[in-house]
C-alpha cells in the first residue's frame, strides 16, 4: 500500500440555465496499491465532494510514502 498525492481539476456549473462555470483544483492523499486505483478513488471522492461537477481531470502527481 502506498500514499499518492492526487490533484483533481473540477469544472462546475452553478445553474443549468446559465453558462457560468467555476473551476478549481482539489488535492487528495490517497492510500492505494497502484496509481490506477488512486486515480479511481480520487475521481470518486471528487464526485462526492463536488456533486455539481461536470468535468473531472485527475492527475496522480507523486508518491508520498
């Protein structure tokens, strides 16, 4: 088991009737056996944290431990 730093860029729309969007990056420390698993866990966590998100760009950036 390793700990990975994962950054997720999230694009959210405030209302469906407008084209105003908000973009931000969330950082996670994910414990997983591989980068592929860390990617999936971070994506799932970002969807939970940002339910209005329409785009999720996941980047496993480095191995922490």
